[in-house]
């Protein structure tokens, strides 16, 4: 049972890290779009 709990906790941590990265993705993509359409910020 302890092994399963360890596996589930590791999976939860992985999911939390993935969610954090996905939350940043729209901002990064928006920046790239702006840079391509308007040029880099001065």
C-alpha cells in the first residue's frame, strides 16, 4: 500500500508541475505573437 501511495504522490507532483507550465504557455505564446507582429519591445 505504501508503494501505491508513493506512486500517487509522485504522479500528483508531476501533474502540478505540468499545470504550472501550461499556465505560463498562453503568456509566452502571446509574447511571441506580439514580437512577430509588432517587433521586439524597445
